[in-house]
C-alpha cells in the first residue's frame, strides 16, 4: 500500500511529466482510500489549472514585446 508521502510526490511529478500506468494506478488506488490525499490532489489540480492559465497569459503578452 502506497504511503501518503509517495502519493504526494506522484501528484507533484504529474505536473512535470506523464506518470507511468503503474504510478497512475497506485495513485488512483491511494486516492480512493485516503481522504487527506484526495483533498491534496484537488489542490494540485487547481494549481495546475491556474498555472496553465498563467502560461497562456504570459504567452499572449510576450508576443508583442518578444518580437524585437
Ligand atoms: Zn494518503
């Protein structure tokens, strides 16, 4: 059974690289049993979405000033 520390690591790594199916399965299994990590996973997802939006905005703004 996966420990919470490992689950949190996977949640964080998932933002940087695709997880292997093994990692996905064990993470999902852990999340289905652990309420604390489920909450944590939600935070990561929100962070990830916020990060994507920031990237898009930065990209849109950078196109004007970066062309010189
Ligand atoms: Zn946990």
